[in-house]
């Protein structure tokens, strides 16, 4: 095996599916990894996932991007929660409906 690859055991198929890629998200489906048959240490043939270093680096950058996106979404949710709380306080104090707010 080349020095720039890593072998990982293949995932077991979800829900009895014969294709282990069935449950992958569209983001991870974009990454390129190849499935191959290899001989394990015991001599039995099994499926392994061969992932090149460049693919691992791409996955790492995707994780960083997703973490940033989650952080931004968390900020937006906090802001929305504050807006809703303010609207509810206004409704409670004036006994008006939200659509009456300016």
C-alpha cells in the first residue's frame, strides 16, 4: 500500500442494504474514496476502505467548514429566540397579537 493511504474497515451496510454508501450524506458522497478487497491479517478476505491523504485532508476541511456553519446557525437561533421572547413579552404586556407589532 502506498504511504499516502490509510486502510479502514468498511462500514456494515445500513438496514441490510448491500451498498454501504446508501446512508452517506451528499457532502460525504462528494469525497472520493475507493472500496477494495484485501486480505486481513488472518488471511481472510474482507472489504476495506482505502482513503488517500488528500481525501482525509478534504474531509478535515469539510468538518471545519461545517463547524463554522453550525456556529453561525447557533448565533442565528439565539437571535431568533431573543426576538420571539421579546414578541411574547410584548404580547403578554399589551394583550395584542404578534401581527399587530410594527
